[in-house]
């Protein structure tokens, strides 16, 4: 049973446009959500997070939106840059549990 | 932040043998985690390794197959035993820190191919 779902395995976006990566979850006990970015041959790096008490968190070009009623979150990258080409993992956790549950990832290609 | 190194970065092993992966962190951390990423799959937690106690394994993972050592606060090893082709995967070490909020850092991963 996949608790964190990233239904798009890949996404291609023109440089300078907005990239939107989507993530759905099933466990209503999740109260903290994270996005990680992974380049080939490297471990995932933390990108941005959001607590369930918020519906938006912004950090530079990256904004994460959370819709708790829909159990959906999205990562917006604007403007998209070539260095953003990577695999993006959505992840979630329950505050009292140290375990993080990851989605399968979405590979983002930024086109020149 | 925490800087994590893993050895080896990749290996090709024969069926039935074992591979031990080392994880070194540049600072003392309480909690270390071992993950596996099989081709086309998400990162899956294998076990949590706390210094001074037995590792805690997730459902589907057992100590006989994935023995873990945690001799101190900066080092851990994961052994993948009795290898089969299904064990071909990337294995990642991860640590969690609480400086300025919960953050999780990952090592570069070890790519294991079992023939």
C-alpha cells in the first residue's frame, strides 16, 4: 500500500516556465511533508518542507502548497532552470515517528 | 548540515556472497537510517540504527539478511547477506539532525549489482 504517491514518473518543462510536481497521500496522520531533490549518483538533498498547519511555504524559487482536504501537495518551481533537472521525491512523516515515507519520485527535465 | 560518506560507491557481487557498506558522518548523530532504492521504486526504509542499542527493522527486513552495526555516533555499517539478484539496488545511509528544525541528510548511496 503506497501511502505517498507521485503519479507522474517524468515531467518536461521549458526553461523559464513554471514546473509543478504533484504528490498525493493517503495517511491522514501525516503532519509534515518534505520534498527532496536527487541528482544521479548522489543522495537526495532536502529542498523544502511544510507542516500540516500551513497551506503554503515559500523559499526562493520553490513553493510548496498543501491541500489537506484533498490530501494533495505540490511543488512549484519558478522560473525553472537547467540545474533543476533531477528526480524529485515527495515525502511525509508523522510527527511522533521518525520514519519518513517516500514517493517513487518524478524526473524533471528542463528543456532549453 | 551533516556530510555523509559511504563506501563502496558501487560493487558487483556474486550470488550467495555478502557486501558490507560503511557509512561515516562528519558529526555525532543519534539516529542513523538505512534505505534501499530498487529500480523504479521509492526509497524504502530498511532499519533505524541507534548507537548502543539493537537496530530496529521495518516490516519485510530481518537482521539475518541485513545485519547492522553502530559502534559509535559517527559510523554505521549495513551488511547485505546471502546476495541474490533481487538485492540489486542502491543503498543509502541517512542521518537526522535537530539543529534549527528536523532535517534529514543522505549519503551518496552504494550501487549494488548482484550477478
